[in-house]
């Protein structure tokens, strides 16, 4: 599919997955069960009480690198659905993706000498802490702030916070995986398991790509919609 042929509400969900199998993870995060037969995107979204427009925006962002979201198709109520999706993504990363990488790395370091073992362990532990801090900031600061605005309680923050602060300090945690990839690709001795290294790298590339899409949803959907809502509450 090309950027000109983005997804639409009348497309069958089975065809959506056939076009881009990575979208299976989105269905998982939205608790959409498999076995949907010939149902269209519109029908599935209605069945699961999901905004069709938001579902399409998320899928288009995931599948098409240069896709420009159609913010005007979304409503203020979709912000709540976006934060719910982002929370589900945090859970997916922490309970599925990172444990898979960690388990593989744990097997790898058993083969390494003390110096390389400490290097890999320290890097991964530091990265794990950074990711957890990143998610915790969103869960404890950003999302509650957004919910306060939605409930008409922005005054609780006394103009001390705005979504622009999140935007200014929004780090791209996917980029931090580059160093780990380089260590595994370039610097570990050749005699150590190539099969295991390929396995780890495969996990990392998949998660890295997903994290970039996660950041795009925050930057291209969440932040612009919250900015609009902030202006409406001034």
C-alpha cells in the first residue's frame, strides 16, 4: 500500500492485518479479539465502542511513515481514548516487549566474559530505568493534567503546567536503543552466539519501530488536541 491508499472505515479488518501485520499489536492493546470474520473496521469499532476515526488515525500513523493525521476528524472526547491507548501501550511494552528482550539478553550475558557482561547489564538496566521514568512521568503528571482539563479543573494547576512542557521535555526513548544495538552488532567478540544476537536484535528493531510510532501518536495526535482544548479553556 502507498501513502495515497490509507485505510478507511469500509475496509475489512482481516485485510487491514494482511496489509500490515504489525497492526496486530494495536488490536491486542485495544482488547479486540481475533475471530472477527469479514467485519469491517467500522463494524469492529462499533462492536468494541472505539472511535472509528481514532482507530484509523492510529493505524495510518503506524503503517505510513509520512502520514499526516487528520486532527479535524477527531473530537475532544477522543483525547480520553488516546490516553487509554497510550496507557495500554505502556503496559504492552513493560509486560510483553521488554521482558522478551531482557530474557534474551539474560541468556546472552551468560556466555560473556565479566567485562562485557557488566557492560551489557549496566546499559540495559540504565535503559530500563529511563523507560520506566519516562512512562511514570506520563502516567503521574501528563495524563492526570489532561484529565483535569477535561473535567474543567485546570485551575488546580494554577497555570504552572501545560502540554507544552511535556512537548519540550518529550524524549524519544526509541533512539536510546541504538547504543545497545551497536554493542551487540559491532563490539561483542565474534565467538559469542550469533543466533542469540540475531534474536535480540530482531526484538530490538521491532520494539524500536513501535516506540517511534508511540511517540508519533503523542506528538501528532495527543499534544495538538490538548493544545486545542487548553485554548478552549482559557
